[in-house]
C-alpha cells in the first residue's frame, strides 16, 4: 500500500527527486518513489536490492521475451500493464557469491 504523507525524502530509485510517496517494504523500512519513476514502472520491471540499494531496471518486453520458465512468463505477462517495483534480498552487485550459490542450488534441484 502506498502512503502519501507530508515528509519529503529523495526517491529511492533515481535518488534525484524528492517525494512523499512511499511504501513500507519490510517493517520499519520504507522506500520513496517519485512520479517519474512510477511512470517508468509502466514500461519497465524495477527491482531494488534491499541489501545494497542498487536499482535494476529492465524493459518489460525484453524480460518477458527472454524468460524461458512458462509459469514466470505467464505471471510477467499478467503484470504487463501494472506498475511494479520489487524489493529483492540481494543482487549480483552486492553478493555475487551468494547469487552464484543460489543459482547452483537451483540447477542441482532441477537435475534431481
């Protein structure tokens, strides 16, 4: 749920504009999103790493085209017209070894 209050903070995504539009992503942790970034979310999937704060933006069409997993592709296609900004636990930039370990575990699970 998006909260609009009087407190102005820098946008957590572009870090340029000040905004009062925010949401609590985990208890006590809020992200602020300006109108420009909200508009960008119409055409892009936006992920923000909750560990390092790095923002990853990818065009929705490109993500959907490159996804091989049918269920994930279907879910993304259903979200095509929605404005979605997702918080992720870690990203390749802040924990490359953790991501590689996760991917290896997923691959091992698929081989069973």
